[in-house]
C-alpha cells in the first residue's frame, strides 16, 4: 500500500458495515453525514482508537501495567497510521483551579517571566524593594554626580518606644558619635537627646560622611559594609542637598522625616537592604521564585482562599428566606423541633424578653444581629433532662457563626452538604479573586502585575507583550527575550483560532465544548509537531462565520507543515476548503454505517445517494419562512451590565422565535444565561440563591408563565442515565414488561426491570453494564461487565420477554426501531416520536449519558420538554441547538422550534447557524467585536433588517440566504425600508 494513505479495512465498530476506506495523508479530510451515520465511529472509535492502542502497546510492560489493556477496535486492519492526537469537545478541565492560562501552559511562561525579571514592591506602601549586595549598593550610589554629599547611616532603631540611653552608651563605646534621631542630628559626646519613652523613635547612626566619586570607592565600600553589619543588612543614605532629579537605586529625590518644610525639600533619603524587605514598613518579602506565582502552590496561593479565588460563606438571605416567619421557624437550617436548637432559641429569646412567635422582621436590628452573629453578653441557658435540670452561662454563638464553625469541624459529609445549602460563593476579599498572595501580586514587569495580565483578554495581552523589550533594561531584555517570544507565539495561536476575547483567568470549566477544543488546537499549533494525525470533532461549534475563516486557516496551517487532519464536521465552508470528503450514510443508525462518497467536493455534489451532496448543490435547502410572526408585547431587559455588556436595553418579543447572534465573545451567553435566565429565575421563582448578572430590571414578566433553560450540560454524570430514563420512556417500557405473563407468574413488579435497584439488575456492575477502570494519570475507562456482558440485568430478569425481546434488547434499540416496535402503545410512541422530531432517531435508548455530545444532550432535554403538558406561555431558552446536526436533521429541529412558537410559547436561541437564524422572527445581533469591543446591540429586528445593516457581520453572511433584501441605493433608503417593516424594528 502507498505510504500516502491511511487505509482502513473491515471496520465494524458500532454501526459500521465492514467499511473499507482510504484517508490521504498530509491532507485535510472532512468526515460528514447525517447524525448517527457512523462519522464518529469511523474517525474516533476506529482510526484514533487504533492509533492510541498501538501507542500504548509500544510502551514498556511496566507502563502498560498502569494503563491497562485497551480493546482493539472492531476493524480488520488499519495501515499507515501516524501518532494520533484527539481534539474533541470535552471541557478542558473541571478543576476550579484550571484557567485558560494554565490549560494552555501560558501561565507557566508568565510565572517564569515574573520570577526572572519582575521587580518586587511592598504590598503595603508600594515602594520598590530589592535584594542587593554591598557592591551593588556602592555601584548605585556612584551613579550620582561626582561630588554629591552623602551620609552613610545604619538604622539601628526603627519606630520603637523607649529612651534608649543604654543604646547611646553602646554606640559611644563602639566609637560612633554622630546620630540622627527622628531626623535631627546629634553629637553623642556633646548633646545627647532626651527622648520620651512613650513615643516611637528612629535612630540612625552616621557611619560616614562622604562626597561620592570613583576616588572614594574604597572608603565608601568600607562604610557601606560597616553600616550593613550594624543594622542587620539595612542601609540608609541621606543626601542633604541632592542635585535636581537625582536618582539612586531606583528612588527619586523626595522629602522625608519630621523636618521643617524648607529642610524637607532639600533632603533625599534612600534605603537599601541585603534582604527582600520593605525598610519603610518593616515587611520581609520571601524569595521570588516561579512557584511564587502559582495559585496551585502554597508558596503563591492566597492563604485565605487557598488559590481558588472565591470563598464559601453562610449567606444571611439563605438562612432567613422569609423574615416574616416567627422567630422559632425563621432560621431555615435550624429545625425548631430538634431539641438542641429549640433549647438554644428558647433561652436566647428569654434573654431578650421576646416571644418565639414574634416575626423576625419585627425584632430590633440589634437583636436580629445577635441572633445571627452571637450575643454581646452571656446568656443563661437552662434545660431539662431525665436526670434533672441543667444550666450554664455563656455567650450564644449565633446561627451563622454556628453554621460556619460546624462546616469546618464536622466529619459528616451529610452535615457538610446540608450546611452548604445555605452558603453562597463570594469573591475572596483578601485577594479580590486574583488567587495569589499579596507579595506575588506586587511584583511588576513593565509596571504591570501578573494578576493584571491574567485579567486581560488574550487579544489585549498580545498587544501588551508586543514590543515589551523596549521598556526593559539590557539585562532584563537578555533574560526575557526567549520567554516573551514564547508568550507572544502562544497568544497569537489562540487569536488565530478566534479566542482573543477570552480572559486568561477564565475558569476552564466555564468554557463551551467548542472553546475547549480550540484551546487544545492552539496548544497543538504551538507544539510544532510534524507527521501527526489530528482527529477533531466539529471545531466550528460556537464560531461565527467570520471567525470560522480564521479557524480554517489554522487547520490548513497544521496540514501544510506536514500533518494529517481528520475533521468530523457539518459546516459547509469547512467542506469546501477540505482536500477530501468522506460522506457516511446513507441514513442514520442501522441504515447508515457505509461510505457513500470518498472524494472531493465535486464528487459529493454529483453523488445521487448523498444527502449531503443535495444540500451542497442546492437541490435541497432549508426554506425561508414566507411570513414573520407579528409582535405582541415583549420582555425587556433594562441596563444589562454584566461582563462586557454595555448597559444594554434589549427587547425579546413574546410569542416569537428570537435568535441572539454575534461574533464569538460579543456577550450572547452573558445576556441570555447570566442576565435573562437568572434574572427571571430569581424574580419568577423567588429564588434568592440565584445571583443574576448586573442589570436594572426585567420588564414584561406578566407575558410569560414560566421559563425553561435547555442547555448542553449532560443529562447525567454516570452511565446509569440515558435518553430512555431521562425522557420517562423507560417507565412505560418497564410497565409493559411487568404486565407480561411470565412476570405475573413470578410476581415481578415494575421495579424488577430497573437497573438502578437491587433485584433484577446485575450486582457485579450494579446495573451499569460497565465497570470503571481507573487509569491513574489518564481518563478513566469503562469496559463491559464480564458477568452480564453489558446487559445490566441478571439471567432471571432476562427470561422475561415482550414480543420476543428482553428488556436489555429494548435498551439496545434505536429510537427509530423502538418507535416501530411499540406501534400499539400510543403514549410510548408519542414520546419516541418527539425524540425522532429533534433528530435523534438514530440514538440507542440505553446509550449512556456520558457518551452523548452537548448537542445530543440538549436535544434529549428538548424532547423531554416537548412531552410535558404546556400552557402555551413558556419562555424556552436554548444555546446553539444545531450543534452536531446535519442540515437534514437541522430542518427537523427548526420545525420543532416553529411548532413550539406556534403553540403560543416564546423561543430564544443563541445561534450561529445561518439556516436557523434566517428562520427567526426577530434577531438581536451583538457586537460589533468580542470582549471589550463587544457587548453592544449592533442591530435588532427581522433577518431582513439585520441583512440590510452594514455594521453587522451576521447581516453580511445573511444576505446571500434572503431573497428579498435590496441593497441598492444609499444607506438612508435602506434605513427607511427597514423602519417600514411590520415589526417596526430597524438599525440601532
């Protein structure tokens, strides 16, 4: 076989049907096809999995002992494989300590930069501090103009109370006669100062008075060394009449000391230290190391929050949700029926002379405070036991103080979890969320601390480090040259993949799947590897069309340096720029698993069997609605200011289908998730635990009954959860099996067929069908249970069949197969039909939730919502629901969203996919750019309105898809046309 290809023979993983396929090396290949057609099975479960398995087999037996044995994919052979790297949509990290800076390793280079060329400053006064030898001090003093007069002093007493008569005697005995006490000069042999021992004093011994010049270097060195010895490594130099703008040791001429104004203006005092310490504040600074800037190390982490940046504190609003309740029932964490707490409240109430039936809000503020945070005076406690009456006198610690103490001291997870229900996460007050200790935050490079750099967006950080060498001295430039080169390169790579709006301190767990994937992609670009096979899973997810161009340039760059790329993708532009396309199908699930086309773009378009080709050629298309829905009232967000939102007023039409669009980082998720959803959840559900983003108000709540967020978070965290259990389909299935003759004979009830309870499940795997193998430093791997062979149930349960199928067989069915199999069960078919409607007909009923993509999980949730009885006045919020969808499946999803809206609901989606955007009744387009340059409403109105707006990036791409957009004539004519639309919305 030619070395120019990766050749796959006999692939049968999942639904693949003995597939033979060749993938050209050092080219960009897109694997596409309908959802469930076998794309991921070929790209990830076969090609990448085999590459990973072979790599592990190449390791030593000792290393393989830790990694375990990986099963060979169901494939006859794969030849021509390169070392393989998978870049999928999983979150970069779930650890709250992981940030964009740490997962890209950029923070490591920042730590190195600040440790090697950073200048420490005092956390208290902000003065520069430094560790210097006596020779360095002398060299800096000799930087002054020749002939400059200086006093070399040893500060032997600093801000201490006392008369110091004995200290003066010691100085005279050591041969010192001149001192400066509190800034005034004395000769100890003539005029000894009379000090008040109740006040702080400063005593500086004058070791020498010298005129600075190279000729005096030897004398100056002796005097400096003597002063350092006398004052334990600290030196003070006083310039009585310094030249104008004199700079010595980084200090500038300034007045100091308790002198008259005219004398102050003539003095300059400079302090040096052999140790890192602020001589002015008396603060010692620990040695600056790279670990000093790591919030994952105790040497750098803020001691208050231990490097997390936030702390958990008992929240008064959660402890007292309803202040109108009587005192005995107002404290939510304390049940009055529990003897200990009722006794506490009884005695404290007696102490204050109030009734337990008094509403908490009617108590004096001071009494409320003492109930919550402890009494100012001792309280007499008395209670009855079976052995008689007992009593004690002590201060009452307060409800909140009690909860905080118990949270720290308890060994019970149950008790800790209970208390945490009443705790809120707040920004650490000590480090203000920056995670680092004070000393580390006050080390500066070019006048900027590392925490300030971390708070920058990637784009701003790149601009900050461009040309930084111009602001460094020769020594710093030499040290920092290679570090800065690496920092700029990594920041540049992240900008290339459209991530310039992310801040470096953004928690990795808050990134979307697409953002996480692009971060790993940028890291791989930075590695500069050649001859690698990269397998990517829809890297365009979450990207605006404008940013997608930059991503494709990056992929082509990886290819051009000698790598092979296999990209699972539905994006049309990615396919147009690919060297090769593998179209899987012809249908989903069991109707797929075959290679329909393996060739270039023209081959796909000319294929008579390719559904993808029909959409690429224009033979099939998602239509533009003939009419837009009329506006009838709305929900208005006032003054949204969270993150980069620029004090926005945004109206969401009720009973309409609205799309929120804009380039990456323009503020879409902030507006919908942080402001709209959390704001409504707090107002409509009276949920005080929800902390919405900053805004003034949300108006028009009377227009909706409830709000539902359907996001891409997993439907479950373990393999126990699956689409059948989440949508309640499995409840109906278990009822059918419990009604069979054999089940009745054996007395099996509905619970027997649940794999989550003992009885019918396999106890070896606990009903999961898989056993988790811990892989130490790699991700855990799930392998089929040897006892039940992955069926989840014991043999007795599997004896029961319905229409010849066991309960395990049903879980292996696709939604399409189950829909036909249960044709006589109307309720079951209805719920299965909803799963089909959202494009999940290919999905197995029992597919573990851990294997679902974010888009699949979101569509399962949407199907579950559709199955509920609805009043028709619900606000549905969806985040990129087209994720992972082929245009054919996308059409089905759009029909579902239209159906929801037609029933009187309001649907709001964040979306980049233009076929869905053009179907919206109303668009809110944010921008114009991402990050600090975003957060504004560029235009709001119908898709036609947006397409007419010259400032809208979304509009520029929409124009080709909308037939009735007239761009002829001056801008004023277009504005007028937009204003005459039925919606009344136009350019912003």
